[in-house]
């Protein structure tokens, strides 16, 4: 999936453990076509891991929900390798200082470090915004993310539905590349139309 990054879009380049680099950029509702195209490139197994079913396409309502990105209560980063879209990481603030995380990486980039980079970007913004924890569901096959979480001292539990679940506490966490990631997000927020911003963990 070829991606053209707008010239004025803030971005952060990060190394991949498999070699090379990935460019991370805040997403906007204008990126909706890429979100839809990216789903079509996922294998049935990856669709099931992300959505709990082997979707061929998203409904209009589902796509609108995923594209309704305000970068405050719904924070989303895109990952680009070369000129190809490689993945999306997002979280939704659900209250009590917590947010639910979802990360989707195209099959050919799984295991390269793209998912870890997206999780790093989400954690950096969450810490800066005062959130206390991220709730995450991870496929047992996603060893790289599980290894990253384990190395960070985070314990996840078997949710009983084929996924590993748990809360990632953010207090006192040092996030790699946080300064650059937060600066890029703040720059993007300053360029975007203001949305509702009730504060971290406040239900709307």
C-alpha cells in the first residue's frame, strides 16, 4: 500500500530492530482511504487477531469510528516504511486515566519492530497527557511486542479468549524517543482544528 505523506505532517523516524527505519506520523480523518485499503491487505489471520473475526471489509459505521481521530481521546499513529504503509497504532481513552490500545501491522512487516515502534509512540503521548495505564490485547503469536512488554517489567495475563490481556502502568515509565514523539504530536495538534479535550481519563 503506497502512502503519500503530506508535506506539513509532523513525523518521527525511528530504527527498526530488523534493520532500516520506520516513519511514524499522527493520523487524521483525511487518512481514512489508507485505513480502508490497509484492511484489505491483511491476511484472514491478522484480521481475526485485530477484529475478532475475518472481516473482508469494514462497514461504513466501523470505518467512520476508526477514522474519527481527534488526537486527544482517540490518538492514532501511522507507520510508513519507505513509501509503504506498514501499520496503525491507536488508543481510545475510556476513563479512570486508562486507554484501550489496538495495534495493526500489515503481515509483511510483522516481526520487524513496527508494532513496537507504534506502541512506543502511543505510550509517549499517553504519559505526556497524564494517563495512568494502557489496556492492551496481544496475540500470543506477536512475540516481539510480548518481549518488549516483558523487558519493561509488565505482566500480562491469558484472557481466556485466545489473547493476552493486561494493563500497562505508565507512572514512572521512561519511553524511548519520547521527546521527539510528543513534540510531533503537539505540533500536529496545533495545526489541527480544535476538538473536544475534556482532559485525561474524563468520560464524555
